[in-house]
């Protein structure tokens, strides 16, 4: 399309097409949103496209701000929940929890330690029972380490 074949319209006509006031058209022109031709008129197609592009960009900015506000609200709510949980003594350090679990497991292991020697007469049965107990406690240790790693990865 050459310049001479571009259809041009007045500010008032463009305002009617876009359902805006002439003041809004002037402001959009001043802000560089809608281009004006040298003779003070507006190219129909490019003006409408520019306005729709402007609307899309404004919607994207609103959506981005809304998403940012949602993240901020969620973070604030989480912070408040954590403060309340801490005040109510429902929060504790995960390292402390895992240390307590290990301590309890060690007590149980110590209590079960002499079991094989006390209740089996033969050395083969004693060794087999001790091996079974050692395997049980090794699996428990592995599960504790697995949970600790999984929880640490979330934070």
C-alpha cells in the first residue's frame, strides 16, 4: 500500500470507531500509541492496530502485576502461618527432629544388642539373629537419611 492509497480518518471518526473520546485519542497520540499523519488525520488500519496492541500490552502488564501480587500475598500468608505456628510451638528445627529420631533408634539398637547372645544357644543361630537385627537397623538408618534428604531438598 502506498501513502496515497492509505485511507485516513479524522480524530472524531477514529474516536467513534474505537469508542473513545477525542480527548483520549489526543492523549494516545501524544503518548505515541496512535500515529497521526502529517495532515492531522489518522491512518485507519495502523491506528486501530496500534490501539489494539496498546490494549494487549496493558492487559499483559495488569496480568503480570496481578501475578506478582498473588505471589506476594501467598508469601505474606505463609510468613504469618509460620509465625503463628512458631508461637504455638508447632514448629521445630528439622535437624533437631532427626537427631531425636536417631537418638531413639540408638537406644532401641542398644537394647536389642545383647538379644541374640542372651536367647540363642548356638553360635550359628546367634550370628544369624544378630545379622537380621543389624539389617533391620541399617534399613531404619537408611530410611531416616532418605527422609532427611527429601525434606532438605524441599527447603
